[in-house]
C-alpha cells in the first residue's frame, strides 16, 4: 500500500508540462498545421478532418468504449448540422444576436435531445438488438428528411451564411483559415472533454459493461443506464461535429444523416482502431486523406477504402493504432531498428504486389468505363494503351512475382519479429 | 440474532421442469452458511434466484427483512447483497485495479457520475489499493484481468464481490478447480474478507465446508433435506444416504 501511496504522490509531483505533454503537443500541432499545409486543398482537408475527428470519437464512445455497434450515428451528426444551419439563418435574419463560433452548441443540444429520446429505448439491449434499432432509426430519419421539407429542405438541403454573425476579434469567418481555427478550437475542447469522460465513473463503467454487462449489474450498475449515459453524451458530440460541418460547408443535406454517413463513421473508427482512444482520430485523418487525395487520382478510391476496411477487420482487428501499438515492446527495448531490414524485405515485394493489383483494377476500370475508341490511359503519370499487351504483362508480373516474393519473406519476418520481441525483457514490459 | 436472508417456499421452473421445489431457509446475520448437494441439485439456481439473476416462479426472498423478490441484480446489490460466480466472471479487458474499482464505485456513491475523474478520487483509489493488497494482487494490479492465472482470477472475483462492503456475501464454489495450496489460500482470503459479514457459499470440497461453515444446508433435487451444524450433518443418516454416501461410492 505504501508503494501505491508513493506512486500516487509521484504522479502529483510530475511537473505540469510533462503531465500534459500530449495535450500541449496536440495544441501546438493544431495551431501549426495551417503554416505547413497552407494551400486551399490543405485547409479544406484539415477542416474536414477536424469535423470527422470529433464525429469518429463520439462514435467510438459507443462502439469502442461502450460495446454498442451503431449503424445510425449520422442521425445525431445530421440533426446537429440542420439545427445549426437553421440557427445560422436566424442569426442572419436578425432574429437574435448570437456569436457564430458558438453555433455548434445548438448542434450538440439537438444531438443530445434526440439521443435522450432514442437512447431511452435503444440502449435497453446491446448487441444485435441495439444495432438493428440504430439501423431502423437511421432509415426513419433519412426518410423523414425528404418528407419534412420545412426543416430538412428536401433534396437540396438547407444552406446558410456563416459570415453574418457578430465578429469575434476580427474573425468573421469569411476565410477558410478562420474556419480552420474555429474547428481546431472545437476539436481541442471536444477531444479533451471526451477523453475526460472516459476517465469518469460513467466512462469506466461503460468499459465494464462492454466487457461483461452481467457482472456490472452485480456491482450495482444497471447496464441500460450506463449505456444510456454514454449514448447521450455521444449524441451531443456528434451534434457538435454536425454543427461544425454546417459552418464549414454552409449547407447541410439529407446525405449528412443517411446510412452512408453512418457507414463512413464506422469505417473511420474501425480503420483507426476502436480499442484505443486515439484510434478514431487516426482513422478520421487517414480516411479524410484517402477521400480527398486518392479521389484526385482515381475514380475507384472507394474500392480501395473498402478493401482497406475488410483487411483491417480480417487481419488487424485493433486497427492502424493496434498495428502501431504492437511495436511498443520492441521500441521500449530499443530494437525497432533491427526490424527495418526485415520490413524492407517483405515490404518492397508487397508494394509491388499491391501496385500490380491496383494497376489491374484501374486498367479494367478504364477498359470498361472509358469511351470505346479511347485506349490510352494514365496511371501515376505513366501513359499506356490498354489495348497493347505490354502493360498487362507488367501488371501480371508485378502481381505474381511481387506476391510470390512477399510470401517467401514471411518466415524471415516472423523470425525477426520474434527476436525483436524476445520475452527475456518481460520485467521491463510489466513495469510500465 | 436477526435474520439476514429468509427464503419462503422458493420455486423455480424452466418450462415444465421444476428445479427448485419449495425451499424454506433462514440465514442468520453474521452466519457462515454452506449449501452442499449433488450435481444438478439446483445450488447455483438457488444463488441466481436470491441474487436476482433469475426471476422467481414462486415464493419470496427477504434480505434483512425487506422483500427483494424479483428485483433486478443491481437493486439487490444496492441493498447489501453481493455475490461471485461459479464460472469466473470479471471484466477481462480491464486491469485488475479497474476491476476492483468498478466493484467499489457504487458503494462510494459515484453512481453514473460524469463529473468526477476517477484518477483524482484519492479515497476511492486508496480503498481500491487496500482491497487489492488484501487479495494479494498488488504486484499484478496493472495487467488485464483476463491474463491472470485461474486462482488469481478467483481471488480477484472475491475481491470485486466484497469490495463494496456488502454485508451479505454469496460465493459460488470459490475453490472449484484449485490445488490444495491454492484452496488453503482462498479459504484464508474468504475468512479475512468476510469477517463480521454474513457468508453464504456453495462448495463441493467437504474439507472446506466442514472447516468454514457454522451451518450447512443440504440441497437435493431442489429441496433442502437438512439444515444443521456440520457435526450433525456429518452424522445424519438421511444426508449420508442422499449425498455423502453417494460421494463415497464414486
């Protein structure tokens, strides 16, 4: 017990900077990003990233922390967006004076209200029942959005103007960079609050209910109420993300609350890794990058995202964060360097293999999709004719040889991995 | 002495099969009570009925004079009855420390709070550390509970069950599957952690039962055929025929 007291005391005496190093680093990064990526497309991408980070983290409050698989989380995101864009218009009409930068609060509140209503019956059970209800509610909302035109604006949605509010320190949000800092501020605060939530009794019990709902009932907690609390708070933050979406794009449509958006957030959380707090952040960043960059180069980027998702589910259920975390034991033993060569040996043929597959898919897509007489296509700057034989041979060779070589390297990689993670350093791993 | 648990004509059927067929039992406050009986006698079912996991088909359960029949498990827990399970039932992905802390939070009145930070609640963490020391897992407190050894998991579960300070503790076969030395340790732990409390346990190990219990109930085919001190149970002819004799023949 004295040991515990000591560690507790030690934790308290850690200097402020060291204790909050991650948050300070996060803050500095958010502030500095526009100086590194100052182009319009860069800002556009980062704004979207910020919105998706909040959205994906709110989703993970359900899936990762609470064990609730939702297929309808876009409902709260979309409703938050609609509510915010309406308030944006009220401000513009002079109905009342309200700073534009606080607008997402309204998004959050409507998300919270609907989460309270829907959560009151959907959180009764976890698992399949919860998933089915979320799917049903999602479809219901998507259908209503085309019926209640006054609120949802029908097919063209509702648009607004974010520049009409009273300016804050000269910020009137006419420029994207100002919107970036607005989103960054909301991201910082929301991420911080969502992290804190995971450290509260309600957040801890959410984990407990996810792990073993029955046992939680025998330590005094109703599993339903534990889920309900998480669900409401998750809805609130999804609404905030929706409000930021409204400010960023100045338009919200039915698409923002339909099943597609619900699927996207599931994808982001899962690719990033639902078992880690930072997982969805990484997932949102990766997904947004794929969406905005890959889509410049290829029409079938969604196929690649889908393949990435399936591969993640099958081979890396802990997501990209899980893959990174697998390297911590080797990193702590300072053996990460010894993995470099094995990684290259397996990585280069794997890249060739994937390039072959991608080349094949792209060429097929071109043959099927392009006008009949247009045989020339361009792939990563290389121009070739899809009707000559050579490109197909190259693609074939890349796939087969790359695939074969990669396969031969698996055993050496496994050996290197085992050596790097030699368990004789067990004590070191346990002490952390 | 006052009565901790009182069962009146308790019944439970699954479909047409009646598993518990009218059990009447009074367990005194502060008593160490063991329930024994052959496999399939309904011992675990009886536990599930008392602790709220199953709904009753008939009869009543009173805890400290209050009717708790058919209340959900968390309500029964809040009234001061905590239990462990025959098959280890913990939070496998959470650390040992977190497991015990989850067992303490309701008792410390945090309820569903999202305005307290658990790491800042020194009293809560201090008590958690105390319980972990009592169950002898201090050196293992930061590893996920799922990777503990079997005996450690059993100790952890007893810790979770007793952490909240419930005054009636029910343990379902706490020493099942343990070696002799592990059993001795477990018994030591149970004695320590249930001191001054009411203990109800299902147990197969007769050595443990006769060692720990003040009174023993013998459950055979859903009915209690005897309820007495260990000495009298050992000498009872009916019990020997129904249960102990059958064991000896194995």
